[in-house]
C-alpha cells in the first residue's frame, strides 16, 4: 500500500517533461505526472508522451503562440533519464511584449534530465523517499542552463485508508532565482490503493480525485498548482541574448488511464490552464519582466512500457 502512494506522490511532484512523436496542437505539461505501477527489481520502464496547447496571447498585445511537446523518459532501478522538446508556433510577433525586430522570440526549448531516487520503509506506519538530479533546458547553447534539485517526503499511515504526506522540493539554478526554488509537498490521501470506486488526494502541489472502474482502469480529475520551467535563451536571441524565460502555470486536467497490454499503460487527458505567467531575465539574472499568458485548453497522451 505504501509503495503505491509513494509512487503517485513522487511522479506528481517532479518538475520535469516527458513527451512523444505525436504533436497534437493544444496544452502542455512540464512534469511527468501520471501515476504508474511500481517497478520490480531489475525492471525498466520507457515512457513517451505528447501534449499541445492552443493558441494563447502573451500580455496585453496580439502576440500569441501555440505549443506542441514530445519526448521520452527511461527509468531503470533508481535512475531516470529524460529528453523532451517544446516547439512554439508564433503569431503577430511584432506585438510581442519586447521588441524582436520581427523575429520569433524563440522557436523551441530542449530539456535534458538525469535523476536518482531511493525509497525506504522505516516502520510499519512510516515510509519515505528522497530524490536528486540535474535538469538543463535551453534554446540552442547548453551552458549556464542547468538546475540541480534535492527533494524528500515522508508518508505516515494513519489507518487502513488514510495517509499523511509531508516533504519539500528544493532546486537551485546556475544563474537565477525561480518559482521552483522551494516547493512544499503536503497531502492527505484517502483510499489510495482502491481498485474500485473513489480515491482522493488533497494537498499541494497536487489535488486529485480518481474513480477506479477496476484495477487496470481509472478516470482522474486533477489540479496541479505549480508547473513550468526555466529555459536558457540563445546567445543571439532577439528578446534577451543569453538570458532566460521562466514559465509558471497551474491547470485542471481530466485524465483517463488504463492498462492495454502486458506492462503497457495508456494515459490521455484534456485540461484547462487556470493561471499562466512568463518571466524574462537578462543573462546575469537581472532586469526581470513578468507578463500574464492567456488561459487555454490543452490535450495530452502518453504510453508507458515496462520490460
């Protein structure tokens, strides 16, 4: 029982992207957040995912972009290896929040990730997990694009159905302070191992209600209160040469998950952003500027295969 709730919590608090060949034209996630079954010793899992975001304006002008993302993540034992890319389709760039000389502010961001995690059971009621890793996100040049993170949380089993989770996520970027420097992990989960009926998790950064049709299929309504990332802009960027673009958002998603074969899991969802913001920095982390981004609809699909 503890293994499942630990896996669910961990997957939903990674500030990471994993994604797939399918470029759907509407809303994206930056962390891999669908709950997955626990890996057996010596087993590996490959996950691929695609997402898209509908065309959304930036600031008070007419400049806007649509977004498509794709990539992959490999888990083996305690290690995770990931690569992902987001591609931006811009409109009316002459009206962007800063002068770009008619050029697109940026075309794509690539993200690389290496992570390590370890879980333990301390007593019959207490268990926990620690995780660490590095992430680099960049437009062209990879230098000065990395963040290191350290996180941990504990799970206390209050009774057969009720679990308390508490912990924190800490991240340090090479050059700037970000919205992801410190994230509390707090939650109360009821009936997390349900194979039929309702289960609920209340907390930050994720709140979720799931209806389980059977042990292999469920429908989830989820609020993720902190998503996003920090990308290092190109040296010849028309916006901030060698600077940074930070994206922060929260969203509500309705997601369907099912096992469709031996070790193969499918997840598909549709959602809506509740709040979105972009923040630009110079190369030294100064001269920051924040603007809201229009709320928008999105869709995502992922496949995971254990072997």
